[in-house]
C-alpha cells in the first residue's frame, strides 16, 4: 500500500533524497503503524511533537497501535518555539 510521509521544519532533512519538498510517497506493508515510520526515519521521540494522520491528531500512546491504510498521509512536526 502507498502512504505519504511528511516531515516539517528541522525534521525534513531526515527524509530520503528522492523526496518532493517535505514529503515522500512510500510503499509500506499492511500493518505498518505510525510509530513504525517514525522509527524507520529516526525521528527523535522528543521531536515527534505533533503527529497527524489525514489531519487527525495521534497522541503518543496511540502511535504504536495506529495502523496506516492505503493513501493515508502521515505528518510530523517538531515542537516549535516562538517569541
């Protein structure tokens, strides 16, 4: 199945070179979870601050069990500080 994985801000550099901007389309096996992709792309746990699947927030406790489906879009933002 295919999913789109997006990393924002400082996390974008963790994506492979064949990315398109801050996103990459991936072929993943059925049963792949949100946490599987976060781990595969070595997103530090403290940097996976805001995690959305198709615009729906996935809390830290649900990431290891939330399986992705064909055409899902997983987006991850780091904490952002401002002033």
